[in-house]
C-alpha cells in the first residue's frame, strides 16, 4: 500500500508546476484542468513565504500577508467553475510593493515600510489594484521595500523600519537593490508568480537586475499612480516584476489604462496594446539597436563592474546573431550633463514634499498622528528604536525636502531642463540621429536616469551572474555587492509609449539566452513547499 501511495503522489506531483519557475500560463492550465485551486495556490505561497521570510535565511522580502486571501481565492475558484475565468490573472496571487494602497477592510497596511503609517486607512484601493481585482487576481500581501522608496536618506537599499533588511536570494546577505527590493526577491524564488514594483529612478530596473527577474518600468502615465505613496509626480510609475517577459506582458496588459484619478494616464494612447502579441522570437531581425557608451559604459563611477561589461559585450553579439544591427556607439548628446545628475534634485525634492503631504492629508485615519512631512521627521526622531536603529539613522533627504519652498520658478525651469536632457537631447536625439529602434545598456549605474528624467520606459531582463571569484564589497551595513553568483541584468530603453517594441526585443533576447535558468538561488533561500504538499490538506 505504501508503494502505491508513493506512486500516486509522484503521478500527482508530475502534473503540478514547480512553483520556483511556474508561469502564469502554467498556473492557469493547472487551475483550468482542476489539478489545484486558487486556494491551494495561496496556501502554497503562504507556506513558501513562511519558510524563508523570517525563518531560515530570513530574506525579509514580504512585510505583510493578506488574511483575506484564502477567502478571496475561494470566491474566485467558485466563479471559475460557474462562469469561467475573467482573464489570465484570474485566481493568480499577486504581491504588491508596500507603497501601493489597499482598502482597509482587507486588513493590510500600506506604509512604505514606515511605522509612521501603521494602521493608517487609505480612502480606496490604488488604481492598479482595482484593475488587478477586476482581472480576478488575488492580492497575496505586501512586499518589503527601501523605506519611503529609498528617499529617506542614507539608509541601506532594501531596508525599512517595519520590514527590516531584505536580502538577495542568490548570495547570503547580498544586496537586493531598491526600492522594490522585496518584489524582486519574492519573484526570484517563487514566493509569488507576479509582483508589482514602482520606479522613480531605477527602483524596478535595479532590483529586477539584482534578482534575476524581468522588470517593466512603463512610460509615466501608462499605469495609474493613484493610491501609490509618491516620490515624484513627474517620474513615478508602477510596473510588473516577474520571472519571464511573457508573465510581465500579461500583467502589464491588464494593469495599464486610463484612470480619472491620475491625470497623467489621460495622455496615453486610447487603446492599450495586448502586450502578449509582442512576444516574437524574431523581433530583433532587421532592427537597429544603439549602445550609448559615453558616460554609461566608459565611466568608472557608473557602477558597471568589469565582469558585467564582459558579459554585456557578449550580449551585443547575441543581438547581432538575432538579426539586429548594433550601432556602437550611439551616444546621447546630453550624456555629460546626465552623468552629473546624481543624488537628489530640486524637482524630486519639491515633488516629494508636495506629494507626501497630499498623501498624508488624503488618509481617512492615521493612528500615529503623522499628517505632514514635518510630522514624519519628528516621528522618526521620537521613535529611534523603531526608525533609527544603529546604521540606519539617516533621514537627511526628508529634512532637505521639508526645507523646500514649493513650486518656485527654479523648480519649473529644472523640470523643463530634465525632460529635455532625458528626452529631446537624450534618448530621442540618439534614436533619431542613428535611426534606431531602441537603446541597450547593462541595468546598473546611470542606465535608469535618462528614462527617469523624461518618463520613458525600460524593460530589464537577466544578463548574467558575477563570477565566484569576484571581490566582495559592502553595499550597506548588512549587505554586499558585488558578491559571487549575484545576478545582473540588461535594459532595453526607448521613447514614450514604446513598451510594445521593447517587450518584443527583450523577449527575443530572453528566449535566445535563457539566462535566468543558468543559476538558481542559494539552497537555503529556495522554499521547498510545492502544491503537492498542500492539495487535500486542511
């Protein structure tokens, strides 16, 4: 009997997708076939999170779980049986970065990683959350992040007061990059198949790169920022972080669209493309791809370790093998000016002060009493045990932002200049001068800055891994970068609303190289729970 049970278990397991790599399509096939339910999926992900989040390697990728997720999944399972699925995300659990608001009745916080927002009540779901719910997705929980989207001060990437230090799954204590740190780490090891991040400058691109996953930073205005704790109204955007370009394309297609609560979305094209139709392995054939080397690849301060650049050169040959003409160099006329665009700016500082004060005022309730940026600074000072542990005391950016006057003439001049540097004299100029379809760079250093300045898109996919003999360097009090086996990515950049083309190029490259599959996370960071361990159990 024991042998028969073992055979039955093996046969059952063979029909079930491995949650470390399971795609949205894999999960939908299993759900439609009745091999498992959405309730099973939620329970399996909860168990996987429990194994590695604060136990074992203590990755601290997830800050909070949704206590209503099982109930929501059960409702969606019933709906699937009675009327069919709503979309490719029907019954699929999704993790949200902890700056994306959810309704209080579901029991989760939205805090940007700060104790100052614990128990706060947002007036509504964020715009992107509404779309996910309409598509039938299950909100699984909130992912840890760099507190206040890394706009607090000199705190380490991936650290928040509430969530602690998130670390990389590919090397113990490795830097996850930020600010969408938890989303990247969670996606990398199958704590969810779909996660969402936000980017102002590099906050989807960099954690996707460091965690061996795909990230899409959409054009500002393609996805709603309503209900997202802000940094900059001119630069913030919300995008998917997944293990494949296909999953990211599925998710973006369902997230994107106009929202009357975010005026930037009203500028997007009237019809949102089905980005899954961009998934073409031959997409690079006959295309012209430029390499803006100056200030991005020839500057020692760009953050590109020599080992990254070696693999990047190999990637350029792959693009040629796929039929692309690589124009190298194809420099941005504004490159030297962008190279000096480091740290904070009058635009971001002003936007943050205005935006965060408006967010605080929009809250229905906030038990901490914090209702302004000035209150937040005072709260951190008054609660050093929560918000200023040793090594994480800084809040200099918050203080600098509080001193900003507001929308001055200097602000508007700086805003016009940054859009020009990133776009008209930056990305658009290079595309036009060399008749290019896109630009390509390693996903490190200044790569995310030109698109950030003008609100243009980036698609990042896995490129390679640091060699085992790389020199380990400290990145923060508790993290290291580079380190043996840590991943790094490649970014495809384009003009506004060019996501469809960028997704197609990234997909062709991904399918040819299959880089993600070349290396797994370190063993202790890989959850062992699979669906077979959950199905049929109370």
